[in-house]
C-alpha cells in the first residue's frame, strides 16, 4: 500500500467523529486496517456491517497492537480508558483525542502515558448535533480546521505525522497552545452551545407546549441543543474557567440590551446593536 501511514488504527468510540475518521482513513489509504473498540457489541457489529470499521474488539488490551489509537469517547472517560493499557502500549504508539477541550486533557494524558508512547492533543472543528456512526461520512474533515496542541514534551516526528495525516484527509491544520485553544473555543463553540441549551430551557420554564409553534428561526438557532448531554457536560466542566469568562461578557451584552428596552432607547441604538452583529457575522459567510 504505497500511501499507507499506519498498518493498524484503533478507534475508541465509533460514533460520528470516530466513524468519519475511520471512513476517511480507509478512503485515503492511510490505514491498512481500522479496528473499533466499544462496550456495545451489537453497535460494533452494525458498524462492521456498514464497512465503517474493518474489525472490532471488546478488549482494551487488544487495542495496544495499533500504531495509532484515537480517543473519540466523551472526554470524562479518557483516563479511565488509558490507565489499564498504558503498560501494554508498543514502542512509538501515537495516541490522539478529538475532544473540544485541550488543556486539562493534554496535561492529564501526558502524565499517564509512558515515555515510549506519544500523545498529540487534537481537535477537528467538524461535526454535527447528530450522534452515532450512522451519520459518519468520509468527507467530514474536508476543508475543516483541525487544531493540534503540542507541548514541550511532544514528540516532533509524531506531531508531523499526525499533521500530515489530517492534511491528507483535506483538513487545514493549525498549531497552538492548549490554553489558547480553550480560550478561543469557549467563545466560538462552548458559549454558543450554552446559549442554545438555555434558549430551549427558557421555553421549557415558561411553557413547554410553546415549542410546537417553533419556526425556522428558533429551529436554526437551537439546532445544537440536540447535542449529546454527556459530551457537553464534560466540555462545560473541563473548560469552566474560560467558559465563565465568556459567559460574563455575554451577560453584559444581554444586560446592555435589556437596559435599552427598559430605558426606551432610540430605534437608532437598537438598529446599531443589530447592525454591528450583522456586519461581523457576514464576514464569515
């Protein structure tokens, strides 16, 4: 296999992201074999039947035969997954994650991995409010940004290999510190999800039956409120410092607009509030 990057890759957590990565690696001939690991054998059998993975295992120890191990589960169980197998990892094994918070993940996993294995903090900015490998697709990462967050301990050849892997999958790779990443995505991802959850919970508090009157505006704005609670509980808790900072700024904006309404502010002030947001939003279309 001329273009082969890895003989064997294990995806721990064959869901939307893990499943899409598996498909992409196979389509681009970057892995000879992709193995899925999970607790639900019926789900793994279905992923195998659909051709998303080449084989599966229910034994964590069997995952250590792969040159690349991908953690694609909720972040709260990363340590629980790795602890039983760290002593079995082969020389040069690369471990990556696909989580939305990096600082706590990188610090914790670098502590438990042995010197002969290499961890690369990774965050593909791609996905959906849907969960499950049924929604996986090989082009999910095409033109998507993928953030890598190396530290002073990071093995440079392993970092280069993972960066090239993502580039071959069509992604745009960017390298930054884990702290910088968490500060950015508290604003660009975690706060928007919190706002979406909060909007739906506001309806629930006032009168949940009003949800039946939702139009396209409400549906578009709250699409991500359908996201997995387990994943987002971990994200909010693990990035609480920067999320709190973003939330405080957001509350100031809401208070400012609330004051405009209460004070009977001019239509010009309210127009400018909306227009300022419109201009910035249009800059990314």
